[in-house]
C-alpha cells in the first residue's frame, strides 16, 4: 500500500494504521541503515496485515517499563499489547519459568500437574461466589470461542448480543461476535445469530452519553429475539477507553437475569490490576457468568488465557469445549500463577490508585492546556485522550493524532492510536512515579509541538 493512500474511516478502530506521511518520515529520519535493512527483510518475509505491518523498529531487549531497540534507544512502552501488567522480564517470573524448564516442560492430555492445579485454585480464590471452574487455553480468541460454546451448551440457545466496535479477538468465531470492520471485511459468511447494538459511548456516538437508551435497546433485542443465549461485552472497552457507569452494568446484569441470558465479560486486556482492581467487574458490583482472561495473564512472557465459570455449569463432561494441545501447560500455569501472586503481593493495588490519581490530574491539566483534547477518560492505569479538530463538532483529529504519536516516539514514548484519534496510554503497572512524570512531559511537549505546527 502506498504511504499516502487514504484509509477508510471504518478501518481506524483497534489501533493505529501506520500508513501516513508521518510513517515515511519516521523511516527516513529516525531509523538507521542497519535497522532499515532488517525492517525491509521483515516486510519481505512476513505476511502483511492491518495493525501489524509495517513495523516501526527492531527490538533487542525489554525490561521493566521499557522496550529497547538495536541501537540502544529506549521507549517507555504505554502499549505493550496489554500483556505488561508486571512490566517486561519480571525477575521473579523469569526465575519461576527457568525452574519449571528444569523439570516438567509439557503436560500430556489426560494428565495434570501441580502448577496447573495451583493456578486454578488461586484463580478461584480471587473470584466471588461459585466462579470456580477454569479452562486454560493459549490465547484470548480461543477463550472467547470456549465461552461462546459453553453458553450454547448451558442455555440451548445459539444467539448472542454484542456491541458494535467491540474487539474480542481475531479468529473467525471471535470476529463474528466482534464489531470492527478491519477484521470482518472479506470474511463472510460468518457465525450466524449475532445481534449487535451500539455501545454506551459517553463522548460521541448514537447515544451521546445517554446510557439508558443503550439499556432500552438491549432489552428490546432480548425481548424481540426471545432466544438470546448470551450477552458478550468488554466490562471496560480497552482500545479507546470507554467507561460505562456502575448503574449501566447493574441494570444490564438484571436484564440478563430477567431474560435468562448469560453474561460473558471479556476482560482479556483489562484484568489483573489494569483498572486498579484485580478484575474490572469489581468496580461495578456485578458478577459475570463466564469470565474471559488472557494477555497479561502470562506475565508478558508466555501466551496464556483462560475462562472461568460457575460450579453449577460444570455439567458437560461429554463434550470438548477447549480441547487444546497446551490445555494444562505447566509453563503457562506457572506464568499465570506467578503473575497473580506478584500483583497481589508486590504491586498492591493501592499503589495503582495513587498513580491513577496522578494521571487523572495530569490528563485533565493537558485538556485545559490544549483545546485539541476533546475528552479524557481513564481508570487505574488505562487512559485515553481523544483529539478533535473542533470541540463543538467533535470532528476527529486523525492526522494530528498520528503526528503526536510519532513525535512521542522520537522522544522515547510508545503508545497506540485507537479509533483514529484516541491516544491510548497503558503503562506497566510497575511503573515508577518518576517514569510516569517523564512520559507525561514527553506527551505535553509533543502536543505543544503540534500546537506550534498548526498556529
């Protein structure tokens, strides 16, 4: 694709597109020749796809809050593919994995192992009521697939409600229930029985912050369809940081109960302390019927995901819901167990609350300082700055968002741009206040530079 080719608005969803004049300028001025040669090889031998190609740099190390390229330049990584709750290369996790590699490296099906048992037991201890039953799987998309199959088995109904613009993974079943066109185009026909409704977005969109209309629509679909088995949603939308109210989720939970619909909460990118609590649903005083976990569950080293559901649903031993080769991976289980222990024992979630307060203060300060920031949304260490050309019309400042991103990259701060104009900021939960201040300063300077360019 030519760098200047215009990107369709519906493709600007999950992450930054990377095909702009700013992308070419980055290659021309910020990448040395040896790195450029490797990037060309990468582009030659890997299959190209949206949101992953082309690559920005070549990495040689990652540690703590930083990623480091071949020439030694460090970036504070506020992207991390949402796996970096512990930061990168956490020494305790590396030690545990190294020890495991000296003994049981694989668990053949029909056998179990201590690591997997201890992980499942620990996970159950952290969840409320009878959410005690786990199935492990290598990735989040597979966790969504298991959840959808289980919901069909429990309810005898195949239909599911989800939100437009939602992201639940990249496999065919996950994109069937997802709502982003960048994953869905050219893919039909997809899984039948999916009913999508507009999400309860606070700053723009159909409801313009009127969550009651979204709830009205949700109940309308439940009532009209009559055979909905599940409602699948992100408790907090990760990519562009959308935060429903407590009243929204409490009412949605009631509607699910009224219409005998299972509530599946996708917390793959946002659990394990990201929002300031171990699980995001804890903010809302609700429980899911099925919880999907992944990404950071493996501590940023090992790919690990899982679903957790109720004891009362443990009635389907005659079917295979998640018959995966690495179903009880000892390495995955050690990664997940150690991750939960580190978050609980070392990070202590009250520290996240302190850093959240700092981010709220600083993000609102930037909003007051720069009129291009139309909205600030955040919880824990998940924040979004929505850039707009005009605060009244809310026209998306897409080119400006890309310029800010590349200016930040030049100065050592990495993050992604979602929905075309939302700067999504998600640092490691282990980040120091000093590093957080450093990142805010880089962002402030980049916005200031943009301000000078437009004046």
